[in-house]
């Protein structure tokens, strides 16, 4: 069965410091991984997907199949990055979307 | 981007009554929709996968007779909480998958259910 693990419930960093939100997955097939973000009082929205290999709002995430990881990184945290971040795994040809438990990122001044 | 609309955004009902929550994909067809429950300051818990034209697939521990899911069209899935009790009070979120070159999940704004 598929599983997504986000080991940190809360990550607190200072503005300008690097950020790394960890995500590990368990799936025997070919994974499709995403990072979703939920800002205060807003709905969940897609931040980035591993397929597109893009940088969104300064965030990047690389799929490491050997370590079964998809960590989210940003070199310099901004105050507006404070939010809840969820790593998600899409499997079954789009039939199942499994979320990790989420990491609350708090960027302090 | 694509939009998923969830209605109502907030509902208060009495114990023992039933409540229906609608999830609509406004500008794309969704064969698959998901229903999640989110407790305060906790992650999303997948309740069930709603498949158009067939029975929903429920996660372990979710009572299918209590949380009725109907996915009658490619743009609408409904979740009915039957015989609601105070412990059913929660934030319910739906998600619709838009498949294609860039498969992506879009989320409704959520429904805050309070059972009194």
C-alpha cells in the first residue's frame, strides 16, 4: 500500500534561512508526487509537481527514487512562506491521492 | 486554473439529522473525486474515493452507511452525513482530479459541519 511520511509536524526558521521540508514515500509502482500548500484561511493549492521540475515561489523539489524522497527546498525563507505544506502521492492512474500528515512552516522575523 | 466548488461552506445541524455536501468541478470533468476530513491542526484524512458511475471506495474505519457518497455525473459528487452526531463535527474537503498531460488535484474550499 502507498504511504507518504512527513516526519516534521512543525518547522520554524528565521527569515532568510534555508528551508527543507522532508517527504518520504512508499509505493511499488512509478510515483507521481506533489507538494500542496495551505495558507491561512485558504484552500489547498498545488505548489509544484515532480514531473514539471519547476521552481515555484523559489521552492524546488527533486524526486530521489533511490531514497524514495521528495523533499521541498527553498534557499531563503520569506515571511509569506508560512503555511501548512502537504506532500502527496498520486497512484493508480489517478485513482488515489494520498497525503502526508503535513508540516507547518513558520518563518520568523 | 480549474475550479472546484464545495457547498455549503458552513452548516449547523441537529443531532440525528442528515446533511448533504456537494462538490462540483466547474470547468472540467472529473471521473474521480476524493472526500477528506480534517481535524483541527491535523492533516487531511482520506475518507473515500468517489468514482463516477460506480460505488465509492471507502478507507478503513470509515462507515459507508454513515457517509453516503454519490457521484452521479462527471462534475458532481455528494457526501451525505446521515444521522449526524456531535462527533461528526469537522471540516470536510473534497478534491477532484483533472487528468491529462498534467494530472492535478483541485480542492474545494471545505465545509465546516457543526452538529449540535
